[in-house]
């Protein structure tokens, strides 16, 4: 997207809950760490076991700090609810937004940077210079995700028709079947999923995911 689009960051936890971290520290109980279930290659869960690049980094971090922790696999909407009400201590793979800073704190250093891309059927691409270029289109997005302020506002205003999906596979399947014109997700996550699904030659990301990722500290 254009200069008005905001790139998003992946942070080490959105999140340390204001409510629960102090309690956990005082009681010396294991930190309750919440992980997303479907965000390969960064993080995913199989048989309730968290895996991925971010999990390896977090495990190394907590081991060096000699902090006890337990990782739980939870769908995104529920994960955000847990961190908001203080029933969990850390949420992995979450983006920094002003709304979330009202109930959670972010470390100064991000775990890594990322940007969302718009995926389309090969040969059916279109120019994407701003969110207005999605006008009149049917777009699927992961359930509960905030993409960026411009995209979210356009979605709420009805600039385009949006559909929520509960998995990356279902999002790409909707796109392949022609039920939607585009699917939005994190660029590397989407490309990794396409490889696993055998759809790399059928679905591609548009050239402009957003402006180059930069820290928003």
C-alpha cells in the first residue's frame, strides 16, 4: 500500500499484561504464555504443542532469565481476551496498536518486523497504491485481525466486502474458488502456507504489501 499504509510489527509479547505479570512475579508461579495456533513459520500448534521460530527464541530467552513458563495454544480472539483481562501474562506474535497499549505493555525491542500482503489469483492482479484500490472487491481476512488503521476503517465503512476466515488454508481456498477477490495476511506466513498447500503457482502476493517495515517504538 502507499505511504498512508502502516507496516506492522511482531513483538515479543504484546504483551505483558498490566494485571497479571506483577501477580505472577510475586507468587513466582510460571508465566502463562499464549501462542497463536496458525502463523507458520513463526509460530503454530500441533496437538496443543507450540512450535516455530518465535517459540525457539522465547524458550531461549526465558531459559537464560531462569524464568518458569508454560505455553498454551489459543485462537487469536480468545488470546487477546486473556491478555486484556489479565488471565494470561504474555501473548506472542501480536502487533503494537494504540488500543492494545491501554491494557498491555510492549518490550522496547521487537522480536522481528513484518508486513501484510494482499494475495490474489495469478493473472488477476491489480494496482494497489492505497486502500481505496480495494473498493468494491471481496476480501477475506483472518478472524479478529487488525491490519492497519486505514484498512480497518475502510473495512468498517464498507469500502469493500470482507469475510473472516478461521485458518490460512480456508482463506486461500476461498480465493481459489472465486468466492473472494483477495486474501490478506502476513506476507511470509502466506507464502509459507502456499508452499505447503501446493498453491505457489496459483496464488501470488501483490507487489506493494505496504511501505518498508520500520520499528514503531
